[in-house]
C-alpha cells in the first residue's frame, strides 16, 4: 500500500534530544525566529504591548493569546508575501495578569474583557526576508485583522435560524457574537480558512441550576455544567454566558467557522452543516467528482470522527463567480460518523498493544450517515437538531429509539453495524497530498479500559513524579501516549467505505506497547500525545504534540522529570516508513501546535502555545521567560515562530 515519498523528500536532519529547556530547540543547521507574539500590533492603530497597562481596546487590535492553528494564503504570485491566519485558542489568566494565582482564581471585569479580546483569530500579512526561509510581519498590512469573542458572525446552513439557536438578543438565530476556543483548522482550495471551535463548554455555566432531560442531555453530553457557573465567570460581564439567562447561546458555539482573510470586512460564517461538537478543526479535499469532503475530529475521550460531503461541486476558477459559488459549498451536504471494524479476532486485542496474529491493527470502516440528501437519519429528530446536538445524534445510531427519537432505557443495540466507534480523543485529521491517504491523530485516553483494534491500548507507560520527587515510568490505565491511524477511502473520497490501519502507537520506543509502522524501534524518537498533523509536499507526515508524558532520559527507573512537547517528522511510504524523528522542541510548559510547512518546503511555522503553563507558574513567578527574556519581571508570550535551514534549503533535509 501507499505511494512513494519521492527521493527529494528524504528526512536527513539529525533529531533533537528530549529536553526540559525553556527554549525552542532546532536541529543542527537550522535557525528559528519569532514572527508574532501575544500583544504585537496587528490592526492599524494598535498600541505597542504593555503587559502592565493592558486594556480590552488595545488587546482587540493586538495579537491574541495562545496561538494554535496556522493558515498561510498567498498575496500575489511572487511567493514573498502571504497572509498568516492564526487561531487564539484560550487564555492563561494567571500568566497574563498580576494577582491571579490559579486557573480558577477570580479576575476583574477588565481582565475578563481583555481575555475575551485575546481569544479568536488574527490575520497578519507576512513578508519573506531576502531569499531565505524566514518571514517577518508587515506592520499595518491592508488585510491585517483581529477577530475576537465579540466579532459579529453569521450562522449559515440548515441549523441557522432554528429554535435551538435563537436567543433574546438574536431572535432570528442567525447572528452570533464571536468565536471561542479555536483549536486546529484548515485551508480551503478557494482561499478561505476553517477554524474549529473546540472546548467551548468551558465558557458557559449556570448561575442558578437549569434542567435538561435525561433523554436529551443537551448540556451535559457536551461537558457544560447545569449547576455551576463556568470558572472564567464571563457571565459577570456578559449575561449570555449564563445558561439560566440564555439557554441557547451555548448552542451557537461548537461549530466550524469559515473566514475569508482576503476581505477584512467579511463576516465570518459558522457552517452548521458540519455539525456541532468539540471540533478540533476541519480539513477539506476535493473528491474525484468535484464534491468537497471535510474531515473533523471531536476531541473528547470516547468521541467520534466525522466527515462532511458537500452537495454541490467545487469550481476551480479564480473568477468572482466561481469564488462566490465555492463560498456556499459548506452549507449543504451529508454528514457522516465513522465506524472502525477490526479484522483480527477480538480476543487477540488484549489492551497491551501486542500486535494481533495478522501483524497489524487494521480493518475496514464505514461512514454512517447522520444527515443524508437533506434528511435526518434519526427518526423523530429534524436536521437542525441532528446538526446542533450532533453528539446526541451519533449516540443514537444503531440503537433502539422511542417515538420521540430518544434512546430507550436501558440502551439497546438493534444494528451493531451502525454504531460509530468511540475513539481515543480524535484531534487533527489531514490528507496526504501524495497518496490521498487520510491520517488522524488520537491524542490519548486515560479512561480507556476496554480496547478494540482501532484503539488497542487500555494500559500504557507514563512518566510521573511521586511525593518524594522521584520520577519514573509507571504503568497506568488507558492509552496515555496516543496513536495515529491512517485510512484509504475505497469508494472515492466522497464514498462511504474505507480501509484503515494504525500507523503508529506513540510512547517511549523502549516500551513494548509502542509501534512505528513496523520500523526498527531502536532508531526512532520517543513521541507522546500526537495532536496536530501536517504534510510536506513530499508526503512526509509532521506531528506536533500536546501533553507529553515521556521522561527526558529513556531508562525507566531514576529518570529525570518529563520532556517538552515538540514537532516530529516521519515518512509514510517507502523503506523509511515509520522512521520518526524529533525535529524541534518547544519551551517549557508549552504545547507545539499549528505546524504549517510552506509549499516551497523551506519554512516550518509552529505555534508555541502556553509557554510557562506549569503547576504554580504565575505572572509573578513564571516558569518560562521565552521569548523576550526580560530582566525585570519577565513573562512568557505565546508566539508563532518559523524554523528554517541556515542555507535556505528544504526543511527536513
Ligand atoms: Fe485544542 Fe484538541 O487540542
Ligand atoms: Ca488486524
Ligand atoms: Ca490541538
Ligand atoms: Ca490537544
């Protein structure tokens, strides 16, 4: 199986060592520079950043906090000017503000408003430095833009205007203020960006208890508290974050947002046809027949992988009419959820990661429709309901339902072949441009007790420190290091069937449960918690990590505490398939996200998200001072960095 990575795409760099440095570490022969930091001016008129005199008005024009997904769209055809489009997933108030001691410590109204303005998306024009792989921001670029938790956006598609999304401020159910917790994303062939609203639940709660029925847990199935206000208490400055006052506001978050970065006055669109869940992101490809296929993971333990297929076909022209047409593609189509069926006897999957007798964790898969040809596949529930409460809809597939379309108690499976597969936290999903295979990162699942062939671990090794401060690997319940699964659509990209296999089982390669596509494990780097995926033009897979539970020294007993997250690269085809190597590591406390490799393969952008997010780390005593290294009262700044070869050559070589 698989295509060739091509001789031009060999990964010859010397891997970086695991470390706990407060620095971004690249291989020999590489450099990095910081492109945009939290607080850097974005929009015209933005003031210079001053952490001790920050205001909501300043932050609304400056680069937001906790950069994540990175999109990169060309300006002109000379290859030296682009738009960098960056998500700002969430805020770390204890690192942003004096006097905030922990994640749930009280904040002032002003601090809450600053945090709201630090969420959202940035669009920043960047320019190549000379003929290098380095990029610099363009101050006051014409298209520079901030989108925040207050920016008006339009709900579009079948759930727009439905009773589930109407509020007192917006009885039409079509105009929403802001986007929240934008994690991963994708670029479309028609020059827009897609942004997944992930853990939107953490902004909503109830100041007085609200009710939901056991048959229809619209809030609790999404992790939204019906009895407590949200930890951030944004309801104190904006009542829409209180379920008791606005029961439907929360239903207006959890969507995929489409932004046209070329038009700074455009209204972002929340595309309801792609369903509502904790969207890690969305990546599109054009099927053989021109329909648009978008994959999206729901990042929760035991949640699902989804696929949207548009009704209309993509038009390849760059003229105004074609683009206007393409901007409607994500508003109408079919929504599917994935079922993975293993081909090895179930008794062979014992949860230890031992390979089954056929030598692979693999099998066949089915895309099970939730919405098809404009109709709901859940009897008793309309299309808008399926799209707004997609998790509830997916839970009903293959089960006995009552007359209202609700699950009977106890739940009864009537057609096991229609029950979707509960996965180990589906994160980013990306299509290999060389061979069309699809790759999904499953970041971890500490709660898994029953393994299946697609999620084969119920115990694994993780590094932790005991009360005496002694660190070591311990066998723990569940899949602590995550895995990566690959599949091939067997009826065309828009079809309903696929073949899958596990590409790698992450962890310390010295541990028996790990698997690197069959490659010699003595030659690979340790990796933990795969999160965002990216391909270079040669078809090598690049994997960034979030939440590594590895140790710095790979020797089990007597180890030294933990290891920073980073970015890894691995060939997906040929003799080197599975030869994974660490390309860079990010500073202390950070996750590595948003990897973006330019199409000339000379630059790799990464988001250094939440540097200094470690236990007890605060504005007064931060554990990271990257990247500014201020002498007086230092603090970390989440930043987008670009790594490039000193000689301007291809990254990975
Ligand atoms: Fe924001 Fe699922 O990572
Ligand atoms: Ca098998
Ligand atoms: Ca992520
Ligand atoms: Ca993550």
